[in-house]
C-alpha cells in the first residue's frame, strides 16, 4: 500500500486543487483588472449580489450601453446580410479605440444608414409610380387613340366588356366604332385610367359593373413589364385598364372602388400630342431616377462595406466589455466605498499567474494602491476542474454528461478513455466496418482546424467534437473484427491453418457429425471453419455470452476497486472496512466464482452445466455435484462462498450507520458549550461568506441511506452482470445483419451474369452497409457502451454531485454567443 | 503452449507501447503515469479479448457441422 502512496498524482485522476480567494480592488484599476483576468481565464467569480435585481446593480448603465451597442451591431449585420455583401479584403488594422468613441461612431453610422434607407425607400416608391404611369400612358393611350379615330356617333350602352389582347387591337377598334368619338367631348362621358394587379382584375371589373349598373365600358391590357410591389417586395404582374363612364356619381363610386382594390389611377390626356409629350417627360424622369437610385445603393453599399471590415472586431469588443461589466456587477463595494471586493475560486497552480496579472493591472492603470489577493477558507465544496487537452476533452464530456465529479473524487474518464471504445468495439466487431470508421475519423481529424472555425449543424458538431473517440472506436473495432474474423462478415484465413478437418478423407459425415479438431487452436481469433456451419451460432453464442460475463465482472471489480482508492484518499477507514470489503467479498464470491468456473470449464473441456452449478449452489448447496464437478473440493468451497456472501450483506448494511452514530455522540457530548461559543461569530467582517456549519445527525436517515445503498449493490450485482449480456446481443445482431447483407444482397446479385444487376446489387449493399451498419449500428453500440459505463461501472464508486469550474474567460464567451 | 507464448507477446507489446509513450510524449511524472495507465488498460483489454476467444476454442464441446450446399 505504501507503493500507491509513493506514486505521483496522476494527471486526470482527481480534480485540480482549488482554493477560495478574495480580491480587494481599488476602483480605478477595477475595470482593467477584470479584463486582464478575463484574458487569463482561471478565476471563477462568485456572485455576491445574487439577491439584487439587474437594475439595482452598480454598473447597470454601462451594461445598458453595451446592450444598445450590440443592438446597433446586430442591425448592421442584418443590413449587410440583406445587401448580400461578403467580406472581401482583410480587415484594415486600426488602432484600438475606446468604448466611448465606439459608441459615438456606432450611433453615427446607424443614423446615416437609417437616413440612407428611408431616402432609398422614397426614391423607389417614386420610381414605381413613374413606371406605372409610363405603362398606363402606353396602353391607355392606345385605347383612346383608336376611340377617337372614328366619327360614328351613337349613344349606346354597352353591356359587354371587351378583352383586349396585345396583338388584336384592330379587332377591338372595329367594335369600338359603335362607340362615340372623343369621349371627353361629349357631356358626361369620361374615363379613368389606371393600373391594378393582374390577380384582382376580374373581381374589379365585376365590382365596377355592378356599381355602375352596367353603364360603363371597360378596357384592359396586360402591362409588359413587371413592377416591384413595395408591400410584398416582389415583382407582380399588373394590368392597365381604362373605364369609360358618364355622370359624377359614377365617378366617385369608381374612384372609391379603385381605392379599395389598391388600383393606382393616373390621368391620361386624350390628345395624342400631349400624350407623346408627357410620355417623353416620364421616360426622361425615369432614367434620372434610375441613376439616382443606383447612386444611392452604391453609396450605401460603400458605407456598409466600411462597417463590415470592422464589424467583427467591434462585436468582440462590445461582447468583452459587457462581460467585464457583468462580472464587475458581481463584486461588492466595501465599507469605504472606494474598493470593490470580490470572491471566487481558482486553481492553486494559477495563484502566481493571477497575482502577476493583478500586478500588471495596477501598473497599467497608474493606481497608487495595489490589489489585495489572499486565500480564504470556504465552507462549501470547491468546483471540480480537470485540465484536459483536445484528446481527453471528449471523454471528459462523456463522463460529465452523467454527472460532474465531486471535488477530488476519482475520475472515471481515466479508464473510460480506453474501456469505452473497447466495449463499443466488442459490440461492433468487424474490421471492414472498422476501416470505414477509421477513414471517417481520419478525415475529421485532418480537417479539424477548418471545421473548428466554421459553424456547423448540431449533428456535425457532435461528430467533430468526438473525432478522437471515433478514432479509438475504429482502431479497437479493427482489432475486435480481426478476432471475430469478420470482414463485412467474410472470414479470412490470415493467421495460419484452420484447426478443423474432416474425420475421414471422403468428408462423408461432415454434414452430420461435423469436423474434428486435429491441430492446435487457431492462433488469433475465431477459427474460419465456423463460418457458414450449422453449429456456428450455438458456438458463438456460448463464446460471446461467457465473454460478456467475464468483461462485466472485470469492469465491475475495477469500479469497486476505485471506491477503495477513493476511501483511501478521503481517509475514511469506515468506508474501507464496512463498505469496500463486504462489497468485494459478496461480488467475487458469487460472480467472481462464476468467472473462475467459466475459465476452468474452457481449460479442461469439461461438460459441466454452469447454469445448474450456479443455481443449485443456492438451492441445495450440500448436494453431490456428480458430472458437474469442475474443481477439487468444489462442494465445500461453494458452501463457504455462499456463507461469505450471506455474511457480507449485513456487514455492508449495519456497522457503518451505528459507528457513525457513535462517533457523532462522542464528538458532541462534551462540546455543547463549544457550540454556543462558535455561534457568536463576528459577522460584520465577511458578510457574505457563511462560516457556521450546522451539525445535524439523523440516524434513521443515515440507516435508510445505507440500506438503499446495500440493496442497490446486492440486487444490482445480479442485474448488472446480466446487463453486460448486451455485449453479446449487439455483436450478434451486427454479425447477422452483416451476413444478411453480404449473402442475400451482394452474393445474390453477383450470381447473375447481367452487369446492371450486379451494379444494382453493389449499390444496395453499399447503401445498406453505410446507413444501417455504419450509422445506425454505430449509434446503437455507442449508446449501449455508454449505458454500461454510466450505470454498471460508475454506480460502484462515482458520486457525481460536484459542479464544474467555470472561470470568467473571454475565450468561453466566443463559444457561448452566436 | 501457444497460449503462454502469445500472452508473453502481448506483455512485450505492452512494454514497447509504454516505452514509446514515454519517448514520444514525455509530460512530467503525472502525465507519464496517465499515459502508462492508458497503455496498461489497452494491453489488458486486448489480451483479455484474445485470451477468451483462444481459451474457448482450446477444448471445444461442439464442432463445426457443415451446412448443405
């Protein structure tokens, strides 16, 4: 045992030692100190103003200003996205600007941008109106001209409407010969011309017809160009119309209906020369407006580009400032109102770094008073901090997903790094699939830098984050695949000759009695002769079930052993004597014995029935074993093991609570006065850190807790061991799926001579392998290996009631946002 | 016989792995202990897997019975 004491502390095994610190910062250097600490990222601040609302805190104005600035920055980003600009050149290096200057610049830019936008809107609207006017002039002018060219005067009410086509103007003008010429010459016969959306034209016409009781004549023509509708911001088809009517009442009605349908009315002169003149004017103004619009857009884009080059830097700066002010809000003013007091956790190894940083902050802010940094005791448990690199980070995340380790308890991820991919591989074992996984993992690792800077969907992010897990899973899968002798379910004879041959040269009874083992065992893995034989499944099932039990017993023993090391570290001999020892005895006298029997049965080739042995060990331990005898003196041994297991159960249940109760009574029997003394503490010195520990011992609670723990262990021993049989189940499923796809898809398709059928078979095989075996089975085996770790392994020793160390760090801000 | 020899091969491979880890990534005593733990765990897992499959085939109770065709 001294050997373990002399070993250095292992890297990831227990949390870094943390210490509780207090900072007293003079006001002038506060902002700088906090931002330097943010750069360092090794101090977790405690919120001393927890009970205050956000509006009661000291620096609420600054936080509001930062919020305003980030709103403006988001507005710029929005505008840039809408304009479709991309960052082209590298951002120009500019001297660092102050926060106030940035604020002023941002508001200037914002007002400029808003002004440009409104101007652009107005211009665009005017442009649209002119465009519509031009179209109305063109089409309606056509109607009026043809109407005037005929001198037949007839006063007739037209009851049918005419549908104009671009190419059939002549036909309608023949019909219009009935109409009166020069409609405005006649008293009362006037017209209204305008433009309306094509989708509404039918209803519009019907409405007009009903409103004027048929006393109107309606002409329409589709406009040739598309107009951008300002409301919908998309191009719609419009139709030009002309309504001829008589009477003032009709006019008001028609105008109201035009309004309701959103039709824009434009006055068209009847005189053709005036028309032509106005058309020319409109065209010239249109081209002017186009030029102005273009210039406006160009100007705006230039402004946006100049903003874009600085946008990232500004965003980062504003985010940092907001974080600094949020942290400053966590600090308290001291009595003199000249200093800020902060408390927090930091790792012990970082103490010097932090002191260095604080010294630099004092110098940089030209403060007369230094920052005080000293270590305090804390009542609550420290946060847990593991220093991980990019390789161990993913495994630590997997363990943390179950629960963050208690401060300084053993970290299961030390072993999980290897056992997790290994148990995955036991369920996935196929070296062909393993090679595919390996390729995928290597691609992810090769592009890790590029993928790390991009923004990915949540699934890809998981895949990239777990690339080293996948790498290990692939390597172990290749190893297990070689052992199971499966390459896309095809066995290979790589490691020498098979150990089986026919009993006689004619192989007459190979299909009835089977082959015979004539040589030494196949040196590495499953003998290739088993594949395709009728007794393959019984053999493999027996092998894999026993293998699962052996792995289960091994991993659970490791878990119980880790609980011993935990108890040793926390110097709790109570836990060692009354929890570890009985647990070890109970578990190994039953399931360790089973594992031993399995190994002996394999070594001796005995025909003993292990189910029978185990069950009758409990039911009738004194019976003679007969054929099932595997060891010498097996019967007395089994009786002894059974007795040990039975003793172990109350051993892990009763002594610990009784002894705890005794210790508690002893400690507080002569110390009642001492308790009174400690209650009169000076609470003014540190108002925010509680120092009193309320000692309470509830015997029934402790006893029930211990009982639950003991029952969980005893019953869990059986159920957890059986749970490891999922290793068998999943590897069987994988192997069977693989066989089916190979034999029933690929071989079947290859049997035909047709190249198309062969290609189709290959394609189906590839898709089925990729989606079902590589994706679904990977996820399935991933999940089950995870469950085995989280439940069966970790509930032997892992309390997981700690909390994670979250230092104030600018680099973690970049991950949080967006 | 083959069992013992191959187990020795596994042990030798583990030792070589540990030496390689020490040569390639020497990160101080705590880091080295962590790498050693990883190498030992890997060796034990791989050896167990191989040993189980080997032992199961040493004295088989059933033999392959070829299927029709």
